[in-house]
């Protein structure tokens, strides 16, 4: 039967493997008027450390020009059906990964 797998609207997959992503590596981006989460990576539990490290390197070389601003890189727990601004940060995991504390 075609179409039966459409019950799930979408499954977010890890950038490095075929597993379902559990985390979003992202930073809050703002242009002074509005803000949103800029996604750097989607990761399963196994690959979150590697993807976070890669994202930090990319984040480090990016220089926003005013009034554009970009916040510290965070790890957000993905929950199906939740909007970006409802996502919870995985602070303990961020600490394990050596995140810089917010200034
Ligand atoms: Zn993975």
C-alpha cells in the first residue's frame, strides 16, 4: 500500500548517519529585528560530539556584520512537533562537549 508511511510527516536524520537525529546544534541568529535558530547540524547521540566540534569551527570563522548578530553555539534537544523556540537546551551535554559558557 503506497502512502502508509506518510503517517509521520518527516523524520529528521543525523547529518552523519541514517539514525534519527536527537539534537540540533544551533546558534541564535538575529538581524536586530527578528531572531531565529541558525542550524549548524542535526545529530544522533553518537555523532553529536563530532558535529558540535565541526560546528564550533564553522562558527569560529563566521563574522557577522552589524546589525547581524549570532549567539553562542548550543545543543538543543529535538522533539517532534516542537518549534525551534520551544526546544530545550541540553546544557549538561554542552558542558561535556566543552561549550563556552554564555557571556
Ligand atoms: Zn549519527
